[in-house]
C-alpha cells in the first residue's frame, strides 16, 4: 500500500496553523469588544414644520436622545478605530443640504478604558442642518429623509452600529418681492 503524497511542507503547515490561531484570536477579541444582542435605540424628537424661503439657507434642529446609561461616539471620536456619529440625508431635487453642525462631544472615561478620554454624546443632543431650496423649487411641502448612523456603548462594552431614520418636513415659500423705488423726481417748476 502506497502512502499518500504530502503536498504541504512542514513550514507551510506551521504558517497555516498560525493563521488559524490568529484568526480565532481576532474573532474572540471582536466578540468581546461588541456585545451581541439588541443595541439601545436612539430616539429623535418630532421636528415642527420648518418654513424655508427659496434661494436662502434655513437651519433645522434635529433633537436626539441617548437612553440613560448609554453613550454614543461623537462625530469626531478621538480614535480612528471608533465609529463616529454621522448624519446622511436624501434630498428632493432642487433642495441642497448646507453644513451639518454637530455638537462638540463630551470628554469622558469609562471602566473599560479608564486612562483614555473618549468624545461622546449622552442624554439629549442636537444636530443642526442647513436646508437650502434653490430658486427653481416649486413652493410647497417637502419631506426630507435620512439616517443617523451611530454606535452605542455602556460602561462595559459597545454594541454593533445602528441607524435611526431621520425625517422632517419643509415648507418652501417664494422669496419676498423686492421693492424697487422710483428714482427721485425733479420738482416741477410752474411759471
């Protein structure tokens, strides 16, 4: 009976086992870093109808609430490995989005990394969005949709990233008519 040929060298076999161990270790670390299960849900307060003039930017405040006992990374986390809170909007034609103003994060440290300060949002926070209807927009009501992407954490661990739908209504109105004054008239002289 002939032996089956061995196509993998001893060195190749060692490399394969090392890769398997490293991959298993990586998966285990990822599992410890993110808690499986349901992440806490961020909520958004209803936005009152916003009136915006054509050809002019109007600020809209979007108010969010992080559940008690949790925090989310700010828009500018202090580590490139942290997931920032980010707003993405889908706009109707002829309405553009100006600058999105995120609040500054609050510096905080947590038991899972006591020597490191993280930039986070907790409790209530507001993101301001500039909505700019172009001159070509037909006056009327428009619903603006989007998503807020975030990662929630508690004092022990972080949950998988989530998104919360964002929606508000804008009433686009015509810009006020410009008043053109007549040029000054010279007085009439009657003889």
